[in-house]
């Protein structure tokens, strides 16, 4: 089997609409709704998208929810308001559908921290290991993996493997270290990380906790161990959302990408949400990749049906196998 690692670059070369002017009097919400109907399209958005995109989306979810929705939709066109690996996953699951990404440059620092050609030799140095890979990776990485996981199902996936099975976990070292602790398993970790979740400052969070003693700290497992150690609850984006809706506390310090605060505030209007401060002068916790998508780009992408995600069929089939295994284990564990 040949793995085409350059598929994304080829797709970039096919992209070519960005400079089209939009009539400033156009109501983008109406125009997008009209195009969606005409083209039998669905808009899937991650919680980290800007509020306007979340509000116009047909489905908002975390990585697992989005993968599952992508696998079951009967729309002919999928507009993926998220990052490249998410749209790529939708294409892997839907070879006959048109999958569009509003900005093809919306990548992911975590995915980029694990190039398949380097991982291939790392894997060769650890024979007899099962490769469990976080969904935040390229199709080339998925093709080198045995099982994919997301932050919602990672523990269930690790727990499903025989106790004596040796495991490589890639690419996120923070999620991997947390899983080692949670599952009591020793795993070989790839040394990758997310640029957004690594930035939170324990020192500033500790000061915030002193100022707001009633607030619970909730954190995504992509955060560093020092942050996770002082968190009251750790979970995927959708698990953090459910937690603040259902927990009795009235205020929360939220250590994850700031886009989720929009949905949290909508679903729990009476709760106080305090974004955890990052370790830099900027007060924002936005993912620069996620935020490349805008309502304007979403409109143009749906109108012109570019940029489109395409993929070599051998690569697609190789990348689909570990996603199918993830879905089977998640179903057996009652997670989807
Ligand atoms: P989840 O969607 O699994 O919470 O992961 C967060 C993330 O970093 C997506 O890029
Ligand atoms: Fe990647 Fe981190 Fe952005 Fe998620 S938040 S898309 S892991 S860079």
C-alpha cells in the first residue's frame, strides 16, 4: 500500500477563490440557508468555531460527535467548519460526498507535530505495539494507526485492549500522560502537543482560584499535567459542556479553547464562566487555526464548492480502518 502524505498540499493547489468580493448588503445567514437548501448541504461545526458559525450550523459537536454525524448524514455536500483533519475524517467516511472546508489553511499544531514519515520510523522502533492515535492527525498518520480515538472515548479505547498489549499513543503527550494515569497502563508516547492547550498558566490559574474560591476548574486533557493536577473535572469539549450544565456549582474556570464558552453560556445562562488565562500577554485562548474560518469564507465555499477535500483511494481505505475500529469500540462502550 502506498501512503500519499502530500495529499493536503495537492488540495491547497486546487484551492482558488479567496479574493471574491461579497456584496456588503448581503444577509449572509439568509444566503447560506438558501444555498444549503439548493445544494442539499449540511454544515458541521466544532465548538471552537466563532459564534456566528456555531449559530448557523446544523450540528455542533466535539471531534467524536462530528465524526459520528459525518458518518450518518444523508446530505450530498458537507461543509466542515473546523480544521483540516476533521474535514479529512469526514471525507474518509464519505468518499462519494463533496466535503468542503471554508479555509484550507485551517490546520492543527498537534496534527503537524506528528509527520507520518517521522512516525513511521518511530513505529518501526517499537514492534509488537498497537498504535492508538488521537483523531487530531493527518490521513497519513491514521493509515499508520491501529485504532483512532478522541478525547471522549480515549480511555474506553485503551481499556478495551488486552492488559498485556503494548501500546504507542500519539501524537499528544499531555493526553497520553493523563491516559497513562487514568488507565494504569504504561504506554510509549509521541512527543506532540496542542499550541492552545499548552499555554495555560498554572500560576495565573492558581491566583484566579484564590480570587474565586467558589469556582470549579474544568480542563481539557490536552492541557499540561500541572493544570490537570489542580482541575476539578477533566473532559472532552462536550463533556466539559455537560459538566457545567449539570453541576451544582455556579462558576467555572474553563481551561480549553474559548469558542466553547459561546455554547456554554447559551446552555447555562446563569452560570459564571471565567476563561483560564494563558501564559502570555494576550488574554485570548483562541485556536488560530479554528478561527481562520469565517462566515464570509463559509458562504463563498458553499457557493463555489471549493476548497474541496479530495483523497487518494488507497490512503482513504487505509485511514478508514482504524476509524471503523474506534466506532465499533465506542458503540460497544455505549458512547455513541
Ligand atoms: P475534542 O473535540 O475531542 O474535545 O478535542 C478538542 C480539540 O482540540 C479539537 O481540535
Ligand atoms: Fe489543533 Fe489545538 Fe487547534 Fe484543536 S485547539 S485544532 S488541537 S491546535
